[in-house]
């Protein structure tokens, strides 16, 4: 190990040996006190979500043991509670290794539902019974964001697909124009899940 | 762990200067609002912020919170940060300040001064598989613990930043700009001599 040499002691240490000793200090700390591997990912998440005015849902008490013991099971369910909504999801493994997410929202309304990751997101819209499906989702960390349903304008011009385009950053804020979807409350966001 | 270590040992000044140039262009893009650039900055700079928070004596969960808080407050201050060096400096300063605040508040733990030295944990059994390397790391940790606290914090932080950013780090450690190089050398000399003398009490 370069840094352990240190043969030429005294005041006249070459810069090169300082550099290699410092590299060894770094290496030792990386081994002894490693940064949690997923910390940068979680920070990116927090940054991506910082502008979203959202109510944070909690894992329902009944679901905690389910989450803790899910291990590598192919199918698991979890329920989240927030002040305004209950969200239940079932995650199944597709044959190609991706995940299928079936969800139910109560009380049932046509909420846009988003699976958000640090670098991308996908959105579907729940049906009138509060059901939604993501047929194929890459594995990994994600959070579920349930946006307020768009309120149909007087002529009924807003359908569910338009609501699906509500941008995360503006959800929950009252929009001005008469055609803009009116916010029916805050978005609800779940804690990070590993799909 | 071992692979990472070897890579780092092989890393020279040039690589680290490259890393600085990279941080410079990422910082520029981040100021213009590119999310990807921010994401990459998080990858590049979170490891040093982790060391800053841990060197301040925080528990791992507190260190995670503090590092995340620093990044989130950076997002509200991006406009005010003019150079890449000041970006690193801003993050280090904010992390350190927040770490001391959390530590003083003693929310989850408040190590007495003597316990500070234990903030370099011994890795768990089996954490390092390479026996020779493990022994060298153990010797370095033992020698490191004999250094004055100031030296420990300084070395632990400068080990994780590109050298041209030392000036920025000096400011965040409350040291005069020009003194960081000599202090670093002095601290490294003490570390080297502690290593040679087998200090730390291990045969």
C-alpha cells in the first residue's frame, strides 16, 4: 500500500506522498464509514418533490408487517392513509421482471395517479371506482403521487386524460383560467417504495 | 468496498482536477435549471458532505437528514452561487453548520467531547473481506484517532474534495485561505509518524 510506506519521514515530505496518504485516508473512511448507498438517490427524490404541495400518506398500521416481511415475494399489498384518502396497491411481478401495480383509491374519484422517480414519472388516471393500473413499471424506488381530480368545466370539456397531464409542480395550486383544472385539494404522496 | 478503495488509491491529482472541471460545468447547468445536472452534482458531492456531517459527530440517521437539508436549501440559493468553488463551499458550510446545530440540540444523541473520536466506527465483522487491506485500514484508524480533533476533521474533509477547492473548504472550516495547505501537510506528517510509531496501541 503506497500510503503506508512513509519511509522518508521528517519535514520534507514530497507532495506525492501527501497525496497518496490522503487517498488512503479517503479509502479508509469509505470502508469504515460508508455513505448509505441510496442516499444520493433519496436526495434527488427530495429535490424533485420539493415544489409539490402534497400531503404525505402514511403506511397504514396493518400494512407495516406486510411491508417488512415482503422479502422477495412476487406479490404484496400495502395500504396508505392520509387525511383525505386511502390508497391501496398490489404489486405483482411480470414475467419480464417488471412490476405491475394495481391500485384502489377511496373515496373513489378519477384522480390522476403518478409513479414518480428521481429521473422520470408515469401517470395514469383512476376510473370512477378509484381503480388504476400500471401494467409494467421498472423495478426500483418510486413514490406514488395521487393528484386532485380535475374538475370538469361547465361544458364537460375536461376528461380524465386531460387531467392526467397536470404537472406535478403545479398540482394543488388553484389555476386561473376557466379551462384550467381546478384544484380539488392537495396531492397526496406516499413514502418511498421499492417496487 | 475493496474495489472502490483500490480505485481511489490509484487516483491522482489529474483525475481530481477533472472532477473539479466536471463540477464546474454541472454547477453552471444547474443554475440554468437543468434537473439532470443537479442530480449529477448530488452524486459527485454527497460523499464529501456525508464525511462533513459524520466528522461533526452526528449519528448516521442525523447525518443523512443534515445532508439532505443542505441540498434542499441549496435549491433555494442556486441563484446566489456564482462559482463552482463557492457551490462546494456553500454546501460544506451549510452541512457543517446544520450538523453542529443538530448536535447541539442533541435531538438523538449528543456525544461528549471524548466520545467524538468514536465517530470513526469500526466496520462490522465481515464488512471488509480483504484481510491485508482490513489490517491497514485498522492501523490507519488507530493512528488517526491519535490526531488532534482539528486535524481529524480537516483531513477527513480534504480527502474527499478536489485540491483546487481547498480554498473553499478553508473558508467553510473557518480557516484562513492560505493556511489550509500547510495545515494539511502538518496533519499528514503527524498521521504518518503515528503510523510509523504504531500508535493506537495495536501490536
